[in-house]
């Protein structure tokens, strides 16, 4: 959900585009006289364009950032800064004309003052309108991203204690049955806890990284359940770098073991398979279950994951659940985005 291009880079990109468009306007639409392509005229126009851009940056933008408040539009401030910028532009253009042409015509300068101020007001009014429009859209996007991050953080804060609490319960139960196995469980739990702490504020990880931590969790459950837990895992290597929500696969696996296989006297086989089809990552988790033994309120983890998928991938992600003939089948469908940094 992070944007790799920083906001100030968008600003400088827009400035460059504006400069190029203004230069193109001068080139195509301004009347050309015989001296248009002379070195002095080219230098004069180049310096004028630079002056316009510098004033918009060092006077208008800095004043807006210092005094403007989007929730309380300050019209007087905008009018004042536009007039100051226009007058500054007039002074700079006059100075440029004196330096390049080495002369000044007082009468002509008086006539040019009103014209220069009018042009400056038009240019900087347009600049302000575009700046306000672009920054408003940017702020709305940033606010939307911040809201999503807050929602994701809230959901992660909900799921993390839930998962760790379940693991501690497993260890507590084993301590009264087999201390050696309980020691092994604590080692595996330490790895799980380290993974949980390493997540920091990340919202996504790779399927391969998530699979490794699932294997740690399944090692804990295998010690507890023994032969009652059978595994059938088929996740091809081309799926390992696909992006999924943090603790996404782990949530599905934990749900299958705790609410599906563990309550069964004979246990069962947990099937985890994945593939890439039509530019989509498809992960399936299948397990037997007994509806009579399934407690109410056991879908908190799945509901949490479904909300996170909606926030991260919008309508491109799906979590599909089916329960038929004592088989619980969850399918996770996500766009096959790749992340090689995890």
C-alpha cells in the first residue's frame, strides 16, 4: 500500500511539465519576429521561464505551505501572494531586459507594468488553482492510505494475540503430558514469536516466507497431535515469491487444525496446495471436520483475513469458503504480485 514515489517528486515533476508546456506555448503561439531565434531573445525567454518557476516555488509554494489550511481556505493570503509574485516577476523581467538589452525605456516600462502584472496574475492564479487541486487529491489519497493502514493495524492487533494465545494453550496442555515434547514446543513457539515480532508494520509477505512459519506451527501441532495430524503440502517454487497478507496462510492453517482436525478422534489430513493461473495466485486449504464438534464463533480469524484482503487487494482478492460432506475447503485468490524483498 506504500507509494514508492515521494510526494515532493510529484511536485517537481509537475513543475517540469509546466515549464515545458509554457516553453512550447511561447514557441508555437507567440508572434515571431525576425529576432525570435537570436541568442539574446532565447536567453531572455529562458531566464523569464526560470524566473516564473523560481517565484512559484520560493514565494508562492513556501507561503502556501506556511500559512495555508485546507480546512479553512484563506482567500486573502492567496490574493496577496499572487500579487507579490506578479510584482516580483515584473521586477525580474525588467532586470533581465536591462542586463540583456543594456538599455531601459522609461515610457515603455510604464506601459509594460500593467501588462506584466496582468500576465503574472493570470499565470500564478492558474498555478495556484492547479496546486490546490493536485494537493487536495494527493491529501485525499494519503488520508485513504492512512485509514487503510490504521484498519490493517487494528486487524493485526486483533489476530496476533489470538494466535499467540492459542499456541501458549497448546504448550500448557503438553507440559502435563510430556515435558520433553513441551520443551520442543517452546523452541518452536520462540520461532513463531520471533516471526511475529519481525513483522513490524508490514502488511504483506511472500507465500514462501509464510509457508516456513506455517511449518513451525505445524511442528508444534504435530508434537501435540501425533499421528492424528497428516500433512499433504504442494506449493510449487514459482508461487513462493507471490505476495499474500501477513499471517494469511497461517490463519487458514491454524483454523483448519484447531477447529477441523484437532477435535476429531481419528484426526485427518491437512491439504495445502497452490498454483498460479490466469495471473492469479490460488491457495487452497482443505481439512475434514465435524460440524457437531465445531464451536460457535470460530470464524473470527477467517473474517479478519477476509477484511484484510479487501483492504489490500480490493475486488482483486477473494476468500471463498465451502463446507460439504464433512470437508471444509478454503480458497484464497489473489493477484499474482511478486515480492522478492521478503
